[in-house]
C-alpha cells in the first residue's frame, strides 16, 4: 500500500482539471530541480510537476509554494500549493488562517510602513529572523519572491536562477510590474476578505455602491468629484465676496486726471528752490573739499609730531640708559679703590688678624683645654680621697691608695679641703681664660670673613670697569645721534604746520553754508507741501485705481478658476459615471457567465440596477435576488464577487487562476455551505484552478482536494497539510 503522501497525490489527480485548450493527460512542465531544505537539516524535492502554462492569459497567476519562518504567529510554514481544486484552510478563530495569505501578500509587496504599522516578526525574535519565500507562476514563468523583515528582498526567475530585483522597494515594484497589479489591485483581484460577499447584498444602496466601486478601483473617483465640487463652491463664495468689494474703475480714472492737473499748476516755485539748493550744495561741497584737504595737512603734521615725540622718547630712554651705565662705572671705580684699601688693611692688621696670630691662638686654646682637664682630674681625685677618709674613720690607712696615713683624719681632711679649693680656683681661672680666648678667636674669624666677602664684592664690581667705560662711550654716541634725529623731526613738522585759525575759519564758512541750505530746504519743503497738497491726493487716487485694477484682474482670474473647477468637477463626475457604466456591463457579463456555468443555464443572466441591487433572470424577466432562495442568493453574490475580481484582472492584463475566499459563507447553515462548495468545485474544474476557502468549520473538508489545518498552541501557530477527497 502506498504511503499517505502518495495516496494524496492519487486522489487529487482524479479531480485535477485539464488546462483550457489541452486534453487531460497532456505533458506538464517540470518544476526546476531545486532541493528544499527541511527544518533542522536535510532536503526534499517538490512533490508535483508544474501545470502546462499554454493557455489563455499572458499573465496567468498561480501559487506553487509558501515557506515562512517566524512570521507573525507562525514559527515555520512549508506549504506545497502546486495543485488544482478547492483547498480548505480550517481552524478556530484566531488560529492564524488569514495570516497565511497575509504572508503571501507580504512576500510580494512588503509591509505598510509608517506609524501604526503591524509587526510581522514573531514575538520574541529579531526582525531579520522573519523570512517568507513564495514561489508562484505568472505567464508561464516560475518566480520566487523572498523577503526578510527590514533587511532585504529578492525576486528570482527560477528556471535560469536570474535575479530580477533586489532590495525591499525594488522587489515590490518589480512584482507589481510582473503581475500588472498594485497591492490594492492584488487584494481586490485575488482576495475576498471576511464579510465582503455579504456586503454585496446589503440593503443600503450606498454601502453596496461603495463596496462595488472599491472593488472596481473607482471609489477614489467619487471622492475626487466630491472634493472638486467642494472646491468649486468655495471658489464661488470667494468670487462673490470680491465682487461685493470692487469699486468703479472708470470713476477712479476720472478722479486721477483731475488731481494730476491741480498738482501741475503748483510746480514752478518748487523748481526755483531746487536750483538754489543745488547751487548751495555745490559751494558746500567745495568748502568740504577744502576742509578735507586742510584736515589731511593737519593729520600729516600730527603724524610728523608723533614721529618726533616717539624719537624724543627713544632719546630719553637712551639717555637714561647712558646715565645708568655711568652710575655703574662710578660704582666700579669706587669698588677698585675699596679693594685696594681692604687688601692693604688685611696685610697690615695686628692682633689676631695679623698673619700667624690665629694659628698661635689655636695652639694656646689646646694647651688651656689640656690644663683644664688636668685640673679637673686632680679635683676629682682629691674629692674621692676626702670622701673615702670621711667614710673610713680612724683606720690609719688610705681607703683609696691603701697607704699609711701620716697625721690624723681630721688633719688630712682639712688638707684635702684646701687642695680641693685651690684646684677649683685653678679650674675656674682656666675656664675663664678658655672662654675669653674662644670668643676672641670667633670674633677674629668673623672679621676676617667679612673682609674677605667685601674683597670679593669689590673685585666683582671692579672687574667690569673697562667694559663699562667702552659701553658708556658707545651709548654717548647713540644719545647724541638720537638728539639730532629729534631736532630734525621737529623742524620737518614745523614746515608743514597749518596756518593758525585756518580750520576754524573754514568750519565757520561750512556752518554758514549749511544754515543757508537748511533755510532753502525748509522753504522747499513748505513749497512742496503747498504744491503737493493735490499731489498727495493724486497718489491716493492712483493707489485706489491700482488696487481696483488689481482687484478686477483678480476677479477675472477667480472667475476663470471657478469655471475651471466647475469643469473639473463635471469632467470627474462624467468620468466616474462612464467608468461605472463601462465596468457594469463587463461585471454583469462575467457574473452571468459564471452563474450560467454553475447552474447549467438555469439562471442565464444577472444584472445590476442603478442602485446596484442584484437582479437574476428567470425566463425572460429579471427579479431582485431576495425573491430567490438563500442558497441561490449566496451563489449569485459569490459569482458577482468573482466577476468583479476577473474584470479587474482582465483590465490589468492578468489572468486570474486562483482566488482566496476568507469566511465568505461562515454564517450559512451546513446545507447552504455544502451547496456552495459544490459550486466552487465546479468552478475549480474550469477557470479558477485554485480556490482557497478559509473557514472556522470542518464540515467542508471532505469536499476539498487539499486540507490545510491551522492550529495554535502556546501562542505559536502550526499548519498540517492533509490530503482531501
């Protein structure tokens, strides 16, 4: 027994219709051998051959395969759609049935950008991990559209692996060109969303008309007519307001002529004063030129004086430098004298300052220190003997040296006291002499250091005396040269000095001429006021005439604009009516053909009234669709919707070979649904080779050639592709 997949192929093959103009069993074009990667690794090949494209339309559109990853609620989708018949897509509400065809549209045209745009990537994954690939046939060529969210998109001709477009926008444009349909046209042609078929039978004629015009792609024309009529009404109000404010142009012209005549009569006095002012301005101009020339002379004189002052400043600086050098020279000469005196004083000094005196004093200081140490040792020895005698009493033996004592202890102690007193006096005398000698030596050393320091300073000051003498001579010459330069610049400045009081005289003349001109100008202003009393009226009259002329031109322009807008509104209305009139017979003919085919000519024709009510022919007469049974009404409405799609496709040069019906009869009872399904099966054996029926009920599954079950668990949607009847 063949595996389930093979059985599904066999069962579908019995109901696969032959293409128009081709007998059953004709050869099919094979799909290109492109291996399919399974999720998690591995490959598989396409399960069916491509149908023969040799048929009617040059842009026949047919779906072949849909693959998606992380698109909205789906983690993974892999659907082989290369088959014919009625396909059922079932699942509970919210499972993601309509999302499959949202993926088809997104792969072809991309998403709608801007605020409020719907996110297509599955929750919790990155945008670039969302990808949809759609293989479809158009005009006998197999194309593959691949789109990655926010990153890239491509359109490839599968047969030759030729890249037709690359990039998000470029791919969308190329798809529109290949299909001959924009996004809105694609939806109107291939996709019938929920409740759209029911809307065609609505009791409100405005809703029916709006729905039909939307599907035909002419609803925007009605809006354009409304906007054009609104513009025309607003333009009429503008024109009426302008006409109510417009003055009489002829009256204003007569007033201007009268005012101009009165103004010309007052002109002679003004001309005379203008001549006087022109002559005064000429004299004033000459005086100003003389003043400018004198000012230039004053400026030049001031510049020469400034140069002389700068030279004098330089002279003073050099003179001060010379005086400083001379003072340094005097200090150096005095230092030489002082150096001679100090050296002589150092050589002829007496006392400790004499040569060899300090060395002798140092030797004496050493002797005194030795004598003081001996005296101190003798004193300590006597004190120890005395203390020992006092402690021993009448022993008769010295406790220190252990010798026999001559005399009594008291006598010996008295002798030691005398010796101790003498030793202390000697020690004190040596201390005083030692301190005096140390003080004298210290003073002599300090005096010698001071003399040595003064000698060093004097030598340093005296060392530059010769150099200073040369510098003083050189600077003396520079000071003499600077003095001569100052004298020269002073004489040059005196030569170009202006005459005393010349500037004041010229300024006074200028002020006098200015006062004369001011008086003349005031007189001219007064004459102008008197002469132009009427001229102002002329200007005002001319201004009013100019404004009136502009207003008249604007009224003419606004009137032409009103005529144009009214003509545009009329033309748009005529075009809308014409588009509706042209489309209605085509839709009626296509709907009649479909209904006649499905009902085997039981109902040969349908037509639309002026209010877009659907009428069905029975015999020779037409009756409103509500006269017929519910199933017949549903069937007629479905044929009308399919006819609208076919009409739009044919207008764009596209042959419609598939259609997506999203919950188009979900509200019908089981019997009516089964009856409609039988009619759809009949349609799938003819022109609509792929009819996708989205439904939340499963009672249509056994009538379909392919069943795609959509489930959702833990927020993730899944598809299960099963064989049908």
